[in-house]
C-alpha cells in the first residue's frame, strides 16, 4: 500500500440504495476520506492467486511484500516463507535489490513497482532503468511492472508516456514478455454504483491508458478495499467479509453477494465504456486490518482474506472464472505511516508466526 493518498467516498449512497436488505437498515451518505490506498468510489504484495495459463483452475495463493518495518525477516527468509506456504507470487513496491536477488531461481511470479514514474519520461531514461533494475535479475520471474501506484493529480498525465517508453525499452532489451501496467485505486471511478454503471472520472486520462493495456495484452492493476466502505458505516459487515448475508446487490440481471465482486465489476464496466472490454482486472491489493480501527480484528481479517482466497477462483458475476488478486500484506509493518490500521494488515508477524490461521492453497 505504498503511495498512500486521501480519497473521499462519492457514491456510497447510490451503492447502498441498490442493496436489497432484510432487515438491515443502512444510512446512506458520503463516506469519510481515508489515508490508505482505496475507497469504493468513495472509494512489495504477493500475488494472491496464480492462474494456470492453460486452465481456469486456481493453483495457489499469494500476498503483498512491503518492507516498512525495522523488525522484518531478511529477504531470503521471506522468500523461504512464501515457498513453505505455497505462495506463488509477490508484489514489491520498488525494484528492491536484496529481494530480487533472493527471488532468483525461484518460480515466484513478481510484480515490480516503480513509484518514480519520471524515470520513464524519456526512452533513454527508461532504457537505463531496465539495464539497472531488470537485466541483472534475469533469473527472477518478473510478470508485471507497475508504473506508479495510485498516481494522482497532474502526474496522472505522465503515466501513459511512461508506460509507452518502458514497454519499448523492455522490448529492445529482450524482456518483451514482461507486461507493463499501472496500479489504480477505486476512486479513479467517477461512478461505481451500480456495478454496471462503473465509469472513469477522468476519461481523458484513463481511456488512452485502457487502450494501451488492450493493445499490449496487459491487465489493469486495481487496489480494492471493501474495508473502507464498511469503516464509513455504510455497508453491512457480512457483505464486506464474504459472509452469508441478507444484503445483496441486484444489477443488470446479476446478483452480488459480496462487495469485492461489485467493486471489481464496476472497474470492468469502466473499462468497457473506455473502449477496452478485453482488458483484465488484476486486483493488485486487497486486505483487511487485524487491529487499530473500527471492524479491525484478527477474526474479521481472517474471514475477509480467506473469503477472498476462496472467492477469486470463481471470478465475479460479470467475469466468471479464476482471476488474479494480491492480498495485502505479508507482514505487519511497524514503520508505515497513516492510521493505526496501516500497521496491522499482515498475514504474518515479523517473527514469521501466522497472525491468524489462513489456508493459502486451493484444492
């Protein structure tokens, strides 16, 4: 959850208005801002699911790997922990040399973030970055490079040229199989409720990005957090936690029994409206805190993350089939900024003990 930003909830009332609830009563309204990565239109991570390229079967689970702590295991020990738990992919938030060296020779698939997108604003600079940060690690299974994480403001207009330059630089250096994307938060949607109404708030920025992704066979990386919609008091807890609930969303002939699927399908709808219906959404972050705030407990975190693991094998009402998602995060990080919850997203404690029971593998 690097690149934390403040994003306000703009459309909870519309979303809640579409809920069918018996007998739960919701109070519609504008949800407060957050200092995390996501809101629902109000709004380094290990890959939460590996999908066999020749099958829709989900083979294993993955998690985000942040390093903002002074008590975390060594990169080599972290990689061993991934392997011992069958975690098959990782997202890291910078081209961290020690982590990349530890990943060499493993089959762990990796998303590498580069937060400083100005490093790609010329082809020459992008080529230098590839030579420094990709070429030395040819034994690492780098799957995606994220050009920025939740870029906001005027800098969003630099994303597309940066992605174009990096793609050219990778191809010229013989790394054309690595896909280039960018990670967005849910407030890139001006409308997210109902899910079929999903639409980008700044189509002038996002439509060209979506078309670039389509032309290069790259997914859109999206950070998706039902927790923050729940935290505002607008969403049924069970609906947010993948638990049985009387609350559902009925939309366009589809029924949504959890908020995660509704959020992801809103992003798919926005991509369709932007002229890129074939672009996949990879959930580059999603999680639930185990302490530090409203609804934050080890039991709720376990329910959400286990529900996410179990759910993504089915996809969403709009896009059935196994999907990719990344759980945030591997460890509780004691040096993260922001609300107290920011330091309690870990599946593991710094001593490598589980924060709560979780089953990573899906049979």
